[in-house]
């Protein structure tokens, strides 16, 4: 069973699992589709897309991260060996978990390692939130597999649990920290794939056969790339529309109001996470209200965050009747792709920015504000303008410089990342 709470233990004891127990997924002879270099078997998949290359560059200097923490509650103590074995099967089921980058003819390519190892550790005395904070600013190069990490952390039996009724029946608690390379996974992929890990673990504990068929299909961005080309051709025929779209994007590139209320202190940028359990009753009530007001949970959550930011800066002394807030969202590009029998895995998310006027008394008219925000965002996604933004930037604005490991970390930027797949 899964919940989301973080325990506290001291004096971590680190046990590495799997480094001396490598199991090949395949015993087939090398085929023409695979190559061998330095005794390592691999397959070329496709040239890295702009998004994949961007996340690689960011991971190389430690300024991007993707992670999830899952709470496992069990009847009996969990055997770390079962978890390690489940992760090996998981890597077989999820093709992008076997991928890495390799240079070819001056470009980075996504490649597949058919028999990768796993990076898994069982950490007694650790704390899952501390593990995340330890890794978020560390470089995570994607040049060799495995390109994901997993850490299993035992949690005290008396640690708070978001679902006490679950804890009563399943008293042994563990946190599984999963940290994949963002170039090969987006939020949808991690949500869809890791949810199936519990089933693998249950099968192994029960001694049932484990099916190694793929959970999903790993695709590149070719389909979206063709749509982008069509948008670019249309914009070339309408220079006025192109210029108007450019000005809309530039209007969104404004300093965050949080930086006005709380100026950066200087020094080396760093990232920290604050963890909090949302009361299940409050969450259910909020979902009901979102539905009653005709908005998605995504729009409702964005409105909550905007409201909190406005109230924070107002209390900090920022004056004014309203503020135009620019919001960065991670748009799920699968909405523009053809449907397939299996879930589409990989990196299929792209930043979308929209700007909305948020009054300083937004709490007094919260649902009216949320409806306005929802309709604006819905129109942006349904019209295809979310895709157009990227094309316009490519056509009219200077390209961002490529980061490398010799450069300092870039300046921090306050953004909200949220999945728009529910709209």
C-alpha cells in the first residue's frame, strides 16, 4: 500500500544491493541491431531532441532533478532483496529505464543498453527527504546506464501516516525514493510506470511468475516535430501573427514577484524541498469543489498557489491592487499525439507560459478567479498555442546558450511546474 509521509531516523547505515548480483535480461546472441564497444552492448535509438539535450545539459551541472517518494506499508518486514529484484524486472518493463546518451557524429544520441545494472541501496537510519536534498544539486550524467537511482528507507512504526487505517493493518513502513534522469522520463511516465512497481513486488513476495512485457511504448519526439514544422510554415506566411505571438511571450518574461518581496541573498544558488502531507479530507473536499465549479484539479491547484504567493508578498510589504503573474507549466504533449494501445513513455513535456492578472484580494473571489484562469489555460492548450510558443521562440528569440560542466550554475528562477494532462 502507498501513502506519502516522511519518517525521521539518525545515523544512516548504507547497504548496496545488486552490484555483485547482476542478472542479464537477455541471453540472445548479438544481433545486427546492437553494437559492441569496449565490451559493452548497446543500440542506437535516435538523435537527442532539443528537450532531451536540454535536460542532459542541466543534469550535467546539477540544476535539474526528477524524483518521487513512495510509502510502502507491509504486513511483514520487507526484504530489500525482493525490492532489488522487483526493480530489475521494472527496468525490463520500462524501456526508457535502459537508455543513456552517446555521442555520434558530433551529436548526442539516445541509446539502449539491453542488460543494464541497477543503482539501488537499502539505507537504514536515513531520512527520505534528506536523500532528495542530497541529490538535487548533484550532477547526474546520463552517459552510462543506469540512468536512475532507487533508495529504500525503513520508517519507524510510530511515524505519522497519512492513512492511519492503512497503518493499522500494514504496520511496517518504508519509503522508496526513485530518482530517474529527466531526459528519459517526464512526470506522466514516472507516474504511470512506478505505479506498477507495487504489483511486481507483490508478485515476487508471493512467489508468482513475473511478466516482463513492456508497460508502455518508448517514443521520440518525431510526431510533435512534424506538428512544429507545420506551425512554422504557417507563421512564415503571417509575419504579423508571428510578431504578435513573440510580443505575448516577451510579456511573460518578467521577474517573479517573489523576488521583489524576497530579494535573492546572493551566493551559490541552491534548491530545497518542503514536504507536507495534505489532509485527505481536505483534498477530497477540494476536488469536489473543483468539479462543482467546472475546473480541473490542475487549475484549482494553480489558483491556490497563486493566491498563496500574492498573500505572501502582500504580507512582506509589496503594494498594489493586482499583479500580472507569469506561470510556467509542463504541458503533456501526448494530448497532441495519436492514441496508442500502450501508454507513451519518455520525455513528452514542454514548458508553456501564460500570464494572468491576480488581484491582491483574490481569496475573496477565489472560484471566480479560478474559472477565469481555467478558461485561459484551456484555450491555450486546445488551440495549440502551447505548441506555437516553442516554435515562436525558436524562430524569433535568441537561443539559450548550451550549459556545460565548466560553467557555474545558472541564476535561480521561481516557477510552478504542474501537469496539464487533466484539462
